[in-house]
C-alpha cells in the first residue's frame, strides 16, 4: 500500500483527506484502501447508494451516501476535469485541489467584513441562495459544461440513475463541480457589481447602493440561474442593511472555547456551539449539558462525538456518551435516534469503535439497525463496535470490503475509525 500511495498525486491525496472530514458516515477502516482509486488507471468501483436522514440546520432530510472508494474515484475524476478551471477571485469556496476549507472560510469572512466597512458607499447587501442546489441541478446542464470529460460524464450519469442526483451533499468533488457550473452567474456579477460580491458554494452576497440596484442585480442573476435550470431560494434571498454581514455570516466567533460555548448556550447560537465543541477541554459542566444540547440540535452530533472522544475518560463524559446512545430524555428514550437514526448510529458507533467503555453500552437495537441498514459503511461500524464491546457472537456478516481487510490479517479492533470532522 505504501508504494501505491506514493504514486498518487500529493494534492489529490491531501484534498481527498479533507473530503473525508465531511463523511456522513465515518469510515470503519480509515479509507486507506480507497487511495488507489485516485490513480488515473483505476477502474470504477461498484456504485452502491444508501440513504440516511441527516440533520442540517433547517430541516432533517434524506441524503444519499456512497462508499469511500466511489467517493475517491469521483474526487479524482472531478479534479482532472477541472484542472484548467479557475474561479473568479470573488469565489472563496472549493477553488482548487490545494484549497483548504478553514483557510477559505476565514478568507471569505475577512472579505465580507471589508465589504461591510464600506457602508457609506454601499449601505445594502443582496443575499441570494439557490433553491436546493444539490438536488435541483439538472444532469444535462452539468454534462454540457465546457470542462466535462467523458469518464466523469459517464460516472455522473450512473450516479443520477441510481440516486436521482448528480451531486452529493458533503462531498468535495460535488462542491468543486457545483462551484464551477455556477460560473455564468459570476460572470453577470463581474459585469454589474465588479469587486463587491462574494460567493461560497451557491451562496452569494452582493453589496449594492440601494433597493433599485438590488432589484436589477437580482433579476440578472435570476435570469442566469434560469439558464442553468435553477432558481433562487425564496427564504434565503433578500436585501438588508450591510451591517447584517458583520453580525451574520462574517461574524467572528473566535475566543476561549469555554466562553464561546457558554455564549452559544445562552443565545442558542449554532455557530458558536460548533466552533467551541472541538476546542473544549473535557469538563463536567459541558459533559452534563451535552446530551440535551445535541437532542435539541442533532446537527451538532459530529462535533459532540469529537469532544466525547476526549471526554469519555471522565465520569461525566462517559455518562454523556451513554445517554446519547440510549437517546434518553424525560422518559422518552430514543429521541435522538427517532430524529436521525442511522446518522446518529454512524457517529456514535465510530466512538464505540474507539472506546471499550462506550462499546459496552451500545444497545442491541442500535447495532441491529446499523447492521440491517443495507449500507456497508454502517454494517462495518456495527461489526467493529460489537467486537470492541465483546459481542462477536451476535455480529452481522462483515461487508465485502471489511472481509478483504480481515483476510489480509487485520484485527477488527485495530486502526479505530476517526471522529475528526468538518460537519
């Protein structure tokens, strides 16, 4: 495997490593065997699509998931197709194979804050988001892109046939393609509002002089989107004072994690809570409050698990992990799993695969739900968590990928799954 890894382009490997931080289901094997699919000579892996309910900030909805081998292959195809594409400098999200999420996010914040300081000349900001972009982008529009290749078109067509979508949420390759396909809208802004707009994904902020200009720019952007078979999202598109940038998307939540956490709890501020959780030192107060916070905000679960990975060595941290596994709350067990069952199972089983004290507490119903999900990644996590918890007799048959791994002499308790995440 070491020789194969050395043959893979470094930027491609590093960008794929970042991509895995947005996996909806953590990989039980560390995805090392997916790296060969980044090579130009790789044959397409079998395309299997599963479905889980994920908890974005506004609504829980089903999302398709694929294995890391499929993800790696699509990642490589997308990067090769986009080798000659360069987004405009106002586009900060998913710019290149060497682009890094945190650096890009910070750069966008800084640019938005700079625009917000020009309130005397540009007192308003037009915000425009595409209506369900990843679900709505027509396949034929993507296939007609100037940079599209035959191999990528073939794979996207197969994906669309199986899932009804040509872009999958949380995948870097999909965000890269989505960034590129929206270039015609950027061209409109480059002409009408040069130097005073910013885009991240399908989310634009345009600083304008007043309502009339905002209406003209919005109409032009809407027409450009219509040419791509898309339309603005009604609830996320509008005009407001430019100061809202400084209190909204450009707001800086940096600071001591404990203080940011308490402020987030007091104001129910999701951004503050997301920022604080991976940075918090294990503490009794945080651990005791965590289950209730996660039940109210299931989208915090990936970062809560990352915190618990460090906290389960304490009495309160272990109790929090057990409470989340049971989904207990006010006599209504299973709240968390009723809302986002397989998503929650994937995150908590990854934690169980790292800690015997957590694995011992995994309910049989959670193992059974993961094992019978039909999603190999979840079945593999169930096998690993059950083995760590000393329940090999009742475990399901490992999926094919895990069987190959075990046949090479691996121990199912080795190389525990990662809980690092950007989600």
